[in-house]
């Protein structure tokens, strides 16, 4: 369900961005200003505002009586990622335009700049894939502990603030960590599930720091 919603919302945002002129920044009366404020950065800001509103009212999945059960668990996209992920797509037309513009210059410097932008984009994609694979591994196969949130970077009004926490493994090993709250709005003094590698407890991830979620036991 979440993946289908993600694809549908991504199609909507990209289609709307294209319809508003994301591929033709010089076509409209105000040129690059219109292109920047409407179909790229502007649309992304609007989509992010909608996503943040949804996140504030979305349920927190681990507040329930059921546990997560034994591995391997089923893993799926979270609703927060399903609404927030597509929101960044319109702004990606900005680096695309920079690449196309610098490549059309035709000289060596222009093509070098284009190559650097493409290389940075590929690195970002590779790091994202690496993070998702790590999430899948820990959520699917990791042991589960409940961590206490020791500190949040601000008042809790921004759902994307940094947190610090600690937890105890099943073997009695104390582990501390820090992460970004991915829209769950966890508070200081609350608890959050942590998925960790029993062989290396420092290799762990808090549930509130994930784009994915593990299915709970039935």
C-alpha cells in the first residue's frame, strides 16, 4: 500500500512539475525566477509542507501491545517516507538543468562541471541505497530492544530534530547512540524500538530514524 502511494504521489508531483515548465526555464515571462519559485523549489516546498502536516497526524507504529516477533520480519516503506520521499522530486530538476546547461556550453570546463554534478548525484544515490539496505538488514534480521530518549535537540516542534538515546541488549551490554527523528516527533523521556546486530550492538538503528518499518507480530 505505501509503495503504491509513493509511486502515485511521485507521478503526480513530477507530472505537475513538468506541466508547470520544469524542463523549459526560459519559456515563461519571468524566466528563471518563475522556474525556480514554481515548478522546482516552490513545488517541493509546498509538497514538504503537506508531508509535514501528514506526519504530525500519522500514527506511531510501535505504540501497540504487539511486539515485533522473531526474525526474519517483513519490511515495508513507512507512511512518512511515502509522503515525504516524492516531495523532493521536483527540486531534482534543478541539478538536471545545471547539467544540461553546462554540457551545452560545449567546452572542456563546462563538461567537467557537468561530470562533477553527475558524479555527486551518483554518490548520493549510492549512499541512499546503502542506507536502505542497512535498514532492511537490521529491521528484518536484527534483535529488538527498547531505547530511552535522553535528549532532543530542541523543543520537539520540528519532527526532524536530532535525538540521543541509550538501550540495553539482551546480553546486558549498554549501548548509546544518536540519530535524526524521521518525522515521528519522539519526545525526551519516551521509548523507541531499536534494531541491532546481536554480534555488534553498535550496529543498530532506531525505529524513528528509518524510512522503512518492520511488520509487527500478529
